[in-house]
């Protein structure tokens, strides 16, 4: 049985350059989840109230996806290029129960 998990990473200070350097690799991993029908949503959290925050960068990233277990979701996040490149100062995984939309 699989379940949804929220994967969150909080960006480190001044990490925009690191984020941009590994973004293509990060997106490729998300595309794989999408192709497998396991990705509910994913995206960055702009550091300011703007769709394109420019040099202000991002505060973090959120992914909601299906995994067989929390341990598998944690392994997936640990292997993400954003984690390896030091984009995130902290990150976590929590079970997620979707209520809306059904």
C-alpha cells in the first residue's frame, strides 16, 4: 500500500545560485515521479510575494507525492540534488492525507 507524503526543504541563506545550478537534475527526478503517476504537486516557495522573486530567491520547496513508506520518501528526498548541493538548510518528510479535492 502506498501513501502520500509531504516533502519540505527550507532554503539556506543565499542558496539561489546553488538551486539554479542543480535545478535541471531536480526537475528530472520530479518528472520521473510524475511519469510514474506518483506526483500530486511540487514547487518552490518564493521568498517574496511574487511569482518570480528574482534575486530574492526562494524560501523552500514543497513536494507531495506517493511513496510506499515514509522511509522511502525520506530516502528519495535525501538523494535529491537540492539536498546534495546544500540548497536546503533543513528538510523533512511527513505523511499527508489529501482531503480536497477528492
